[in-house]
């Protein structure tokens, strides 16, 4: 096992890797992009281990439960923990976004000319980046017209109404702003104009599914039609179900089951050894991933303005994630997991930084297992059950982000949401997080569920796209932290604290 000095050295190396990666990609985007392939090798190596790890670890873990009826106990505690912590994080998100109101824009008064010269005076409007919100009547007129000119003090600014999302939502996404001479301009009361990526929003819309369909798909998807196809697609949930049944059945076979179990125990150990080796490359892999992603975003210079423009929104999500990750989860770890927070967190750093650099809970799973069982001494029985399941269905960070993003979009469009809406957002954000796979940007796609549930325009997703790659990393880190804390809690509640 890794000694303390050795793991401290690794930790320092990872932190150095992160700083160097940030500097490289931030200062020289081209250099960042050049080392990106090293990060890709690291992710691929992690993903390579996910399938054998899940099958081996869960089969062995379940067979070690002793009495198979204990699955019910562990399962119940795990699911209760998942739901409770996800709910807590959504509450934090909803509270913050309502307090900070990052999407609120001030209402202004202006004149609007329609096609054909009709002039409306004293029209109340709000602009947030490229989204203009009008009252319902004016909106309907502009919509019918497909064209309007907003007359601001300094210039006449024309907005060609390119797209209307929903007749009930009185907002327009402006395709272009031009002055009286037809030159493209930026409306005077906004900073830099935002890139509205309708094509992407449309793509996401194509994937939209109702809550019922999502739930049904999750349940149907639990049973693989073809085990190898599930392995090929890294479909974690069906593999979990198969391994649970497989492990349980093996224990009932007596002598004939033993060689199979011994095989899987060996497989499990071998995979964990590979994880050890891989861990040694983590500083370089993580650093290269960060350098590559920052390079793609155009370095500090390219990413900076995006961050500033959506700064209040990003700050709201990040504050929520920090509250959940640094206050709520540590309290739960201390009181329900009976662990000392600092050493437990330090031992989890390799998993957390990998989560940040890969933006994938599933890819991080091998390291989460390693940190939790070997460094934090959580029993394999518990970890092998709680962690794989958590990597796919326990996503506190994602749930929080989905709620904040949906309400932020409503604020931008000037749509007032009442308390019933908040409850619906609370429920659907939790569901959408459960339905999101542990892969990058999965939460962005399942957010459609939340938006549809409260009738918000799906195009609103375009507004938050530019910064999502960054928030994805942060929420994935909290997702993995939530799983790790969950392992400690279930371990303790199962009374395993003294035995291992
Ligand atoms: N990338 C996240 C994860 O793997 C899911 C999301 O997009 O929120 O945990």
C-alpha cells in the first residue's frame, strides 16, 4: 500500500500538475492544445478500467456481504443518503439563485418601431445579453412582424426576430443588432455580445424527453439486452445490476461457486494494482487535461471575458457547490460517517482532482475506489456497492446546477416563478441529476427535463453553454465528493467502523 510520505508526495505532485497545466494552457493556448493528447491517454486508461472494475468489485463485494439479505439494508441506506444529500444541495441552489438573482436585468423604457413604420412608445423592455424581453402584447406584435427596431437613445438598433421559442414566453432571441445604416452593432447597455449558439440548443432540444420517458428509460435500461454491448458502451447501471445478481447467485453455489469468486477476487486485485500505477501518472494526466481544456477555451484571454459575462451566474453555482462541498457534506461526514474531515478529504484529493480534470464521475471511479478503500479504509463491501452506484445516480453538484441554471434562465427571460414552480424544479432537478450519466456535460442535456417541467424555453440553454465546460468540472468534483462521503456514512451505519 502507498505509505503516507509517498501519498503526500503524490498529492503535491498533483497540485503542481494542476498549477503548471493552468499556466501552460492559460498563457499559451497553443501549447495547451499540444499537450492535450497526454490527458486523453490518461482518461482512456481510466475508462479502460471501469468495466472490469465494476464487475469484479461488485461481484466480490456482494459475495462478501455474508447474508444476501443485507443488500436490502445497504441498499436502503445508500439510496436514502443519495436522495437526502441531493435534496439538500438543490435547496441550497434554489435559495442562492433566488437571493442573488444573477439573471435579473433592469427594466428600461423605450420606443419600438415595427415593420411598416408603426411606432410604440414607452415600451418596457429588458435586455440580458442577446435576449430581449418584452411585455406579452408587444412581443406578439413583434413576433407576427418577425422584425422590429428598438429605438434607443444613442442609436436606432434593429433586431431581426430570428426565433421565437414559445408563444407564452414574451422574449426574443435577437439574431443580429444593426444600426440605421445596417452595420452590426452592440446594444448600448450591454458589454460584449454573447455568442448565441442556436444550433446547439436545437440539437439538445432534439434530445428532449419527458420526465415519464426518462424514468421509464432508466428502469428499462437497468436490464442489459446484451451484457457485452453494455460493457462496450460503458453503461454502468446495467453492469451494476448484473454484478449484483451474479455475486449473489455465486454465493449460493457452494463449492462450485468458489473458483469463480476466487477468479473475480484476483481480477479485482489486479485492476486495483493497475489503478495504483495509473495514479502515479495522475499529476501529468491531470495537468495535461487542464492545459488542453484551457487551451481550447482560448487561454486566460479567451476564457476570461466569458467568465466575466456570465460571472454572476457562475458565482451562484460555485457558491452553492462550495457550501455543499465544504459545509454540508463535511458535517454529514463527521456526524453520520464518524470520520475526521481533514484526513478523509486529503486522502480523497487524487479522486477529486481527477474528477475536476476529466469532468466524468464514471472515468474517476477507479481512483474513487482506490482512495476510499485503501487510503480511507472504508470496507470494500460498502465501497464496492456505494461508489459505482453513486458514480451514476448520486450527483449533488449536478442537481444543484440544474436548479440554479433553470431559475437563472427564467430570470433572464423575465418569467416569474412561483413556489409551485420551485417545488417542481426541486423534484425535476433531483430526477435530472439521477438520470444524468457520469460523463462530461451530461447534466446539460438532462436539464431539458427541468426546463420543460416549468415551461421554460429550451433555447435558454444557449445562454449558459459557453461556461458549462468549466462548471461541469466543478460539479463533477462535488458529485464524486458526495459519493466518497456516502461510502463513509453507509460504512458507519452498517456498523463496519470497528471491524475494518
Ligand atoms: N459530468 C458530470 C459527472 O460526470 C455530470 C454532469 O454533466 O453534470 O458527474
